[in-house]
């Protein structure tokens, strides 16, 4: 990678991180704590929604966030030709 | 010997034999294998190993009980979100970059990125945090042996020490990792079977994560009738602000704990490090989404079996109640915690008249749910797997800190592979003996300090690591000042507020468990301010920090791996 490519790669990595971390904060600190009372008035498969986010939803979203990160970074690595060999990951 | 003891013995012997066979097959002969398994662990196996390493005796035995009993129900959410959310930070902010950086330990990163004094601060912090933790694990091993096999605590801990000694000293990180994969399998099966069985029995829905939604409104009603806050109601014990502070301390602390971070060095590549984080949180989430359901079902069953609002005469109490009251884990409610045996047999007891120890929930849930003896035995084996896997991961941090960061880097830089490996093994053996001793004679404050370790980790390591990676101009003096101030302020606050020392209410009612977040913010501010006024790192160091941002081989990272000093 030359300098322009490096800057572009890093800029896109940071943007992805920022988006994912905002969602991370919204589901845990937001839905699970700060807005829990308001969300608890809504019922979701038997759970008050805020309580569900605090004990189930946030954990599920965390897993999804890392999955999206891994998937998007894989795409980014390929695009910039710095992808690593598949056998190194799954052998 | 009762049925339960027989089945426990069978499961413990089978699982211990399995760990020994795996350890023998993965013995190592070089330092890279001993410290980081040669950096050759596939991502899914590494993820399972991280999960087993992470989920300790506390997660397995106590978590559900804390959610059910330490508060009304909602208050325990801090642990559920806190101990999982940290993995998002690890995956996005640390894992790929530390893997690219290479080397073996957290002090290695701190020492190479900043300076040798910073390395020493990191070594001391890593060893202290790990010893505090490991003592708790060994104590957990003792608890399982005494309660299920009627073996005395000392014998129990010594048996546990012997097993860990065998596979950790022989196989180092490689032996530990593959054993942890087996231990994860054992512990997750042991956790899920009773949870699924109880959920199916109570609600007809086999998936406990969905099933416990159907009993919540009834549970809310029961608690209200008993005069306690509803199960799902927010902020009845902990204020909104403190919920945020405690959750944050646990999340950022998770991302700063040495025995977790070191696992990303064992991945094969940067990409594998990212995948390891994903697998790890996936495996952890299976237990962490099940735990709140175990909590709700157990509380529901216990209130029900103790006669709801009417209560039941003590003489008609269920068997499990008498068993655990007999060993003092169920007592009368109130400060004095007087034994149940002092009550007259015809006195009426209700849920609110007794105090139930948090640890009972998981260990007794098969019994309370009326499940057969083999399942109780399996749960005991699962609890042992959880305790041993965490203990071995922590012991490796201690051993590699001593052998790599102190012996090789400070005392004898000319040491051969063989000498380093020998020192590593001796340090491991010594650490196991010390941990065993602490497990048999736990200092009174261990339980409190374990919870505080997260606060200390987030106030010290997290800013130094993140700024070291993301900010090229972060200087050695800046990071050191930040670590020392963050750690110092947090420790001082904790000593001032916890019961055995000061027992003060603190400032603005911030609990000691949440103060780590404040300490971390102070650390960030100090590090940035001092870095601004101190000379910038060398051009080569800045270029090295630049290179760790991109996967694949690169010039300075390779030079650094061969030992070149870039300061």
C-alpha cells in the first residue's frame, strides 16, 4: 500500500469502528439503562423491552457487532490487497 | 456414598482424565509454544479457550445467583452487559493491533511501545491482578470438592493443583489452550442441560432465553406480594448513574485484563485475532444469555416452594432447603444471619424470612428443579472445569511475566531458549503452590478485591493500550503518568470506601465498583495532557505504530520482532 491507500484504509476502518461503537453504546447504556423505563412500557415476546435489552438483547447485539466488524474488515483487506491466507484462519 | 456423590465422582474422574490426555499430547519444547502456543491456534479453538479462560468459577457458580438475589433482578444486568460488552472493545480496539505487534505479554507491548519503567509498572500490575483472581479460582475448586464429594477443602485444592500442575507445566500455553477447549465443552453442556430441562418443565418452551419471558409477569406479582420491588423494575437498588458507571468499569476492565488480552497473541494472524474475538464472545454469550433465565426460574421456583406469600412451616421445608441450611448457606434473614436450626420446627418461613447464598443457585438448580442425580454430578464437573480453566490462564500470565519480562528482559538477556523455558516452568510451579495456599487460606478480602480488579485494570491498562495504538504522539512519560495517577486515584478511593478500611459513602455516592470508570477518564486526560508537553516518540516508533494498523508483513514490525530497539 502507498501512503494514499494507507490513509484511505485507515479512514474507512475508523469510520466502521465509530458506527459500531455508537450502536454498542446505544443498546447497552441507552436501551438497557438510560431509557429502560420508557422501553419497559413496550412488551416484547413476554419481556418488558428495556429489561430484555439489559439481560438479552444487548449481549446478542454485541455478537452481531463483532460479526459485522470481522466481515467488513475482511472485505476491506481484500480490496486493499492485504488479506491473509484463508488456511491461516480455519486450518 | 449417595447417588449424587457417585455420579459426581464419575464425571470428575472422566473429565480430569480427558484433560491429562490432551495435555500429554500437546507438550511443548520452545518458549513460543510455552507463552503463546507458537501463535498457531485456529480461531474457533482459540475462541473456545478464551471463553473458558474468561468464565471463571464466579461466572459459572455465582452469576445467576447474583442476578436473582443480590438485587431485585434488573440490578444484576450490570454484570451481564459489563462482562460481555468489553469484548466489542477488545475486538475493535485492541485484538488485531496487538496481534500484529507480536511478542508475548502485555508488559512486552507497554515496554516496547513506551519504556522499561513502564514495563515494570505493567509487570507488577499484571502479577497482582492475576494472583488475586487465581486465589478465588482455587477456593472455588475447594468449594465444589467439599460440597459434592465430602472431601475436605485442603485435599480438594491439592487435587486441583496437581491437575493444573500437570498440564500447565508440561504444555504451557499450548497445553492450556487445548485443555480449555475441552473445559469449555464440559462447562457449557453442564450449564445448558439443567437450564433447558427447567425451562421445558416450567413453561413448555425448551429454549430458556425465550422461556423465562413467560414467567416474568407472574414473578413480578410474587415479589410485589412479598413486599419487594418487582423483578424487572429498574433502579430500585442502584441509581441510573451508578448503573452506567459500574457497567462501564466492567466493560473497560474486561478490555484491560492481561489474561484475556494475551490470548490474541496466540492467534495465527491479524484476521484470526478478529475471528477469535468473535468466536469468544459467541461462546460466552451462550452462557451469559442463559444465566438470567436460570436466575428467574430459580427465584420463581424457590418462592413457590417456600409457599409464596403464605409461607410454609419449617418442618415441611423441601429437602434442598434442609441440605443447604445444614451447611449454613441458607440462614435467617437480617444482619445476624442466624442459623435456620434456631427456629422452632412449626415456625412459618417465607422467601423474605431467609437469606439464600448466591452460590447455591446453579449448584442446586438441578435439585430444586427435581432433575436426576447424573445431572447434579455433571454440574459439579462443569464448575470444576470453569475454575481450573481460568486458574491455568492466570497462572500462565504470572509465569510468562516472571520468565519473559523479568528474567529474560531484566536479569539474563543472554538466556538460551532452554533456560527461559526452565525458568518459565519453575515460575509456573511456584505460582501454582502460592495459588493453592491462597485457595486453602483465602485472605478475607479476596472476594471484594476480585470485583475491584476490573476497576483497577480499566483505570491503568486500557488507556495506555488504546492510546499506544491509536495515537502516535502518545509519549512514554505521558502513559506512565496516566497509569500511575489513574491507578493511584482508583486504589485510594477503593481503600477509602470499602467496608474493611474506611466504609465511607464516597463522593456523589459513587460505589467503589464503579469508580474505575472515573479513574480511567482521569488516566486518559493526564496521558494526553502530559504527552502534549513532552518530546514526541522517535520517528521509527511512530512508523511502527503506523505499521500495526495494516495486516500482513511489514518492515519495522519484523525488525522489532527480531529484537531491534526502536526508541
